[in-house]
C-alpha cells in the first residue's frame, strides 16, 4: 500500500464505513501507537484528508483524556448538498478546494467520474489565457452555477 498517511486515511475510512452511527471516536495516542508514528502524523492526515470539503467534520480534544471524533457528513435530502456546498464555497475558491469539493460530489455519487473530470477541467482555468487574475472568485461563481444545474429535477 502507499505511504503512512494513505494507510491511516484508508484505515479511518474503513472504520467509518463499518459503523452505523456515522461517526467514530478514537484516542489520538492509541491510533499513533497502532501505526508506530507520532501524533502529529495523525493530525496531518486529519487536517488534509478529513476536511469539510471532503465530507468530514473532525472534533478534537487534546490532553490525557483527549479524543478524536470523526463525523461523516452525509448530503442527505435532495437539494441539501447545494446549500451546504454554497456555504463552503463562499466568494473565493482555490483550485485545491474546488478539486476536493468535486471529489466529494463523486464520493457521494452525485456526479459520474466523467462529469467530475469535466468539472475539474473547467474549474482549473488552464485553457484560458489573458490578463484575468481573479481565478478564485471566478471558480467560486462557476462552482455555484454547476451545483445549481446539478440540483435541477428537470434534467434527471
């Protein structure tokens, strides 16, 4: 398998998948011990792989009795994802965050792999030239329009 961060991510996702509660509670030190790493490596995985954009909420309390709670955020009822995603996007959206949001749509099976690739291509800005400098604002507006289109019932 891949590097340590990949193994930790896969392990946590597997536990989440097998729980009916929709969340897991772990001890950071125990998890670090299980992977023979320092707790900061666990923090790195949580900070980069378990973000809101990717569909997770991490609650953490440090210290001797500290814990980690990782909650899988479901998109639930139809149309709810549009509202949630719009709040996450705001007025500006970096390329990395837009890719994470598209991956979330793909994980939730709201778009196909082909649609995800198309959205990522459009939002990358690689094929447009000129003096335009505010890609993050344009990317946010485009993503909101994409989400609006995805939520239309008449296009199903």
